[in-house]
C-alpha cells in the first residue's frame, strides 16, 4: 500500500486536491443545474492525463506562481 506524505502541501498534492474539488463541483452542478456541467469532469480528466503523460498542467503553473513548490525527492 502506498501512502503519500501529508506533512506538507506540495504542488502535486494541491493539483490533485483542486482536480478532485472541480470534479465534485462538476458532478454536483451536472446533477442539480444542467447536464452540460459534466463537461467540467471531462476537462479535468483530460488535464490529468496530459499532466501525467507530458507534464504540462495550467493549474500547476498557477499554483507555482502562488508559491507552492514541487515535492523534493526523498
């Protein structure tokens, strides 16, 4: 079993937090307001795939500018 470090809020951890929050908001709004909000989940999923394959993530760029640092290898 793998457990991620929870001692600090490093960049990658915050990216996953934001992605999870956006997904929950997309599902909630898709259920309560309009099915078009499910597209938000599609965008989050595509962004996570792009981030994991080529390393580009607009949210990571924004978070880096806000002061979050990437996790340093142990």
